[in-house]
């Protein structure tokens, strides 16, 4: 439908141009397009038909007989006359050298002669024949219908145009501006044809998918329309038409126009379903299919009539009117896809009207005037494609609706059949009812007997289940009692040996404190602290067991909560001070009486304060506050510690739950304390809850009801309990003995250096005391600190715990083995975990020994001596037999790689006498101290001795091979002083270089390759 209307435009313009006086056209602005429509004068010729032999020549037109017949352009002559002369005058006001082109906007299939009469009387002719290649006739060969007209500045040039059609819109454009507009037009044309081809491909795929004939017809219509548009825009002529005759080009144009009209009508019939919706009008559309081929027929049989001057335009106009009318009629029927059809036609008609008004000079030049029809036709194509999709959806819905109606009819039929069957069934039931009533009396007695028997069986079964439930309940109660007795007995069994441990230790410490000049061994205090800690854990386990079994009873008595909290917090003052944590308490000035079991309440505060201090770093704060809120007393314990992640908050009061349970957790614990707090608070008929933000801190809030109305009589103490001093164990931490590198260096430097990495301060201090007699000892509190000290001090051996914060023992061992500077250091892992998998993992990470806690100090010292002795033997072997063949030396792969690289560096600089220790360390990417310690640990040689040994070994090979004089050999291995070379050689081989060369055959030579 789109470019059918474009043909109509040409037909309308042929009869609608307004008459204007002939005036010269002035060309000034090179960036402006100058249409010639209003400036033409048309030669009036009354001959009805003109053959090719009767056409007027230019000389005849200039003769007075015809020169006076030119009139201002009114109604264009009929296009069928094949002989039209146009005349106009042009004056250029632009600068000299400006190239002005006479341009036709489309590549019409016609010949064109242009005659330019210059002021001097010279005539310049340009003949444009579509059958000839553009490069022979056009000023710009790759654009359609353009010719360069010589226009002297300020002078009037008279133009004569001779053609068979006067309806083509000619214009003047400056050549550069023309090329710029042509490039913009090509870009738009690319997008335009891209949209059309994309729609063609998309609808072709839809046709192959759904096999709907409407899509196939639409694809053929879009294909013919795209080809027609390419022909009308001149692209077929530019790319495919060189060498074709005028008649052939016109025939191609007429064929494409006929195909577009034909497939357009077929597409509209299928799209609008005129056969069903407009059966009478559909007959007119079928007759219009014959009219579609009139443009092709006109090429072979001229059909010029006075009232129909142009058959192609007439056919296009007729098809457009019929299709528009079809759309309006179908739209009235309520057919929804017709809205897409008419919307596209509306856009296209608006673009055509705008183009027509532009052709009359009413609307200005611009994008919409030049490309409006193209854009509207593309939108119309898209809307038609959407309409096809909507049509398919309607068909699907109609099909689904028909299927639904069919199913509904089937259901109704089945319902009717069921009603018939039901009636027949009712009749059968009525017939059987009499028989049933007859047998009913006999069955009633039998049913009653069976019911009584079943009821008796059910009662018997229920009685048996009740007996079994009673027995199960008794067994569960018995198991609870057995478990409680077990915890009680095991508690007493553990308390007895603990008493025999704690009491003698307390006596020894007491006696040492009373005797002048006597001091107790530090191990006594260590043993007493850990024994009391073990007793505390046993008491907590016993309390949990008693709470589970319900044997713990509350003995509440009135107590001043503020004073009780103040005393309990005071007991933790020393622990807070030792950890550099600020501990404060805020209580109201007046007493706050609460019914408490003081002993159990002390355990609540002990666990909450202990956790707060444990998880608060140095410099942090712990605050305990007491307040009354309504009918309850609130005790809050707030810390500025690490906080608890949100996903762990609901689980913190679960028994044995720990927020951090991996090998690198910062704090130890059993996971019992907070579970015991919850149970003890519940025993007081109170509640406890927690709020926390990671990185900011945690707050535990204990809420206990005021008064005693909530307490049953058996939970009240018979007499007031006066227990102001909290019954909590000693909390002061042991002072840590810190040994730094400076301290270790003050001890005998000949003793091996051992680094102890342990996060528990007491165990770390104990290990230090166990090893201090035989070794120099450095300590580190975690894996990260230990790694830093190892890198700085390079100890002879490392004793490391497995579970540590920041970096655990396995990762520490792996990092040591991966670093050339530390790969040679033996590692002993010391841990409480004795699983076989953990031991294997430790050995896989490169550990040399694995000891489980508790350990024997004698065994630990023996294993340390053994590992250091093995390393010493390796160093002596390398120093004594420096064969430099690494496969014979028992070193790790990392050590082997290090030695290979070190030897390679020395070999590269063997002849450089200025190769220093500093340069050696720089090539090894290590500090001088680190390189010295590494070589000393592997070869028992300093850096300079290692380099000198390699030089001398190479010199021995050269002397044995008679590679030169002694001076030459010494210089080749980096010795500038021959006497120094001779001295060093004698120290290593116990003979002079000349003696060595004479006494050692080739087979005995030492090779360093």
C-alpha cells in the first residue's frame, strides 16, 4: 500500500501545480536546496500524440514559432505525450568556482536533455539516458539524475529541459551539499530497508512455523514493495541497471508496481478476512486483482485515454481507494486487527498529504518532507505485522473458545447420560430396597453382635496401650534418675581427686607464703588455677543435669539487687584490669528488693560477666546496670566486644553452641555457660534476651519479677540468706612471661633457637619454662605473630599449637614450607586433638612431629634435640661433601629449588671478582641476614663461604682439565689475588693448586655441573 500512493503523488502533482510568473531563480546559499517547480515555463503543444520522429528539436524550440508558446506552469501536459519542453532562468550569486548541480529526486525511467544557454550565447548540452552508465552522463556517478550546470556569478543562464514527463521535481543544489544530503539519505535508506527486510524475514519464519497463508502473502507483498521502493529511490538503477535500455527499466518498474498492487490486495483480503466479513465487497477486490496488471500491459499495448492519462498511477489509485474502503468497512464490523490496518493507512495518508503539500510549496523542506512517506510506510508495515500477530491470537482464542464450547457440550451430554443412568439406578435401588428391608432384621442382630465384640477388643487394646504407656513413662523417669545419679556420682568421683589436688597445692602455697625467704614454684599456681577451672566445669555440668531432671529447687529470699550486683562486679575487677578493659556498674541510689536465690544469681552474673570480658578486646568497656521497669527488675550487661552475627543470635542459649567453632577461633569455651544462664533465669521465673551488632558489641538483659507473688511456697527460703560475697572462683589471670628477641639473644648464643607459638598464655609460659634450660626460646601468641617472628629471627625449630586465632598451626606449617626463607625449619605440632585424620593432615602440610596434649616435657625436649641434630648432620654433610648434586641430599623440594637457584646465581657471576654478598642477596630477592641464615641452616656455611666454596670447586675442575695457568684459572673463577686464591685452595684441598692439578686425574675431578 505504501508506494502505491507514491505513484499517486506523481499523478496528482501532474494536475495540481499552481501557475506562477516566470522569474529568474537566484542561487545564493550553498547549503540550501532550490526547487524549480515555481520557476518553470512549459511549451504549449496542442498535438494529441507525438511519436519519437515528431519530437521538437532544440533549434525548433528556439525559433519564434515555438519560443513564444512558453507559458508559466499551470497544468502539466499529459505524461503520455512523450515530448515536454521546460524553460527557466537561473542566476548564481555565489562565489566563483561553486559547483551547482541540477538534481532530480528520484531515478525516473526516462531520458532527459538539458540545454544551458550562457550569456555569451554558448549552448551547453547534457544528455541523460537511463540506458547509459551513470559515469558517462552524470556529474556524480553514484547518485541518480544529476548534472553540473555552468553558472557564471551574477549572470543569468537560460535552461531548457526536454523530457517525456514534466512531473519530476527538479532542483538546484551545491555539489558538496548534494553529496552530504545523499549520504544522509543513504543512512536513512539503510535503516528503512533494514526494517523492511527484518519484517520480511520475521514473517517468513512465522509462516514456516504456523503455516498461515496470510504470512506468506504478506512476505511476498513486502518483498515486491521493497524492490519497488529500491527502484523508485534509484538504487536498482545505480547497482543493477547499467547497460539496460530505457524500455527495460520502465518494464521492470511496471512489473514491480503490478506485483506490489497484486500481493497488496491478496494480503488485505487475507488480513481483513473479507471473504467472511464482506463477501460482496470481496468480489470487487478479486476484480481489482486483474486491474493490478494494467501497468505491465500498458508497456506492451498503449492504453492512453483522454480521461486516464497514466495507467500505472490509475491502477495504484484504484487499489488504494478500494483497500482503504475495505479497511473502513471491516473496521465497522468490530474486527480488532482492522485497527492496526487503518492506523497504518492513516499514518501513510498523513505522510502522503504532507509530501503533496510540499510538492505544492505549502510545507517547507525538511526531514518529514523528504522521508515522511518512507517512515510512514515502514510504520505501516510494522503495524500490519502486529495486526497479523493479533489476528493469529484471535484465531487461537476463537479455536480455544470453540474447543471450550465443544467440551462444554460434551460435559452436558455426559451429564444428561448420567441423569438417565441415575434414574435407572434409582429404579434399580427401589427394586433392591425391598430385598434389603427383608434381610435387614437378620443383619441387625449380627451387626450388633459384631459391634459388641469389636468394642470389647478396642477396650482391651486401649487397656494394653495404657499399661505400655505407664511402663514407658516409668522407664523414662527411671532413665532420668539414672542419669542424674550418674552425673552426681561422677561429679563426686571427680571432686575427690580434685580435692586431693587442690588442697595440697593450697597448703604448699600457704606454707611458702608464711616461711620467710621461701617462694613457691610457679608451677604450683599454674596447677591450682587449672584445677579450680576443672572443678568449675564439673559444677556447671552437674547444674545442667540437675536442671534437666528437675531436681534443682529455687530457694528465693529477699535481697538488695543493687548491692548484690555491686559485689559480684567487684569480684571481676582484677580480671578486667589484667585485660585492660574498663568495667563499670550503674545502680540506683535506693535499694531494690528482689526475691533471689543468691547462689544461683551469682552463677548468672559470673557467666555473663565472664563472657563479656572474654570477648571484649583491650581498651574496650563492659558496663553492668540495674533498673526497675514496671513489675520487674532489669540487669543489663553491655560490652563493646566483637559482637554476635545475626544468624547465631537465636542459638546462643542452646547447649554446647559456639559462634566460632573452627581452628582459628579467638576464644575457647564449652558452650554451657549461656545455656545455664537461661535455665537459672527461668528458674527465677524471669527471662533473658540478647541484642548484638557485629563490631559494636553485645547486650544481655535479665528480667526478674519483683515481689514474691509469682513464687510458690516451696520455692521460698525458710530463712533469709545473707550472702553478699559472690561464690565465684578466682578470676585473676596469670601474668604472661614475654620473651622478645633481645632477651633470647642475651642467652648463650650457641644454644639452638626455638619458637613457641601458643595462644594460651599459661601453656605458652609453661612451654617456655620447660625448654629454657636447653634452648633459647621465643614465644608468639598466635599464628600471624609467629610467622612474623619466624621471618625475622629464623629459629632452628618451631613448636606450634594446632588451634589458634588468626592463623592455625596447619596453615602456619604450610606457609613455612612454601617460603624459601623458612622451608628448612622443622615444625612440631602440639594439640589436644588426637584424631588420625588431623595427624595425617598435619604431616601432609609438612609437619615433622605431632604431639598430643597432655605431653611429657622429656619427650618434647627429646624430639626437639633429635630434629635439630638431624639438621646439623645434613649441614655437616653438605659442608664436608659439597658435590652440589641435590638428589643425594635429604632436603625438601623448596630447599632443593632454593639451593639450585643459589648455585645458578653464583655460576652466572663466577668470573666476577666484584660479586659481593649484597649483590648475591639482591639476586636471590632476600635480605642479607635472611640469606645468611638460610645458607647457614642448609649448608653450615656463611654466604661468603658458600660463594668461595663454589669458586674453588670450579677452579679444581679447571685445573684438573688443564684449562690454563693457575693465574688464568683464578681470574676465571673470580679471584683477583693469586696468593689469596692459593691460600683458600690449600685450606679446602690441603694442597696447592699446582699440586692438585698434578695429583688428580680426570676421573677424580669434582664437577659442579
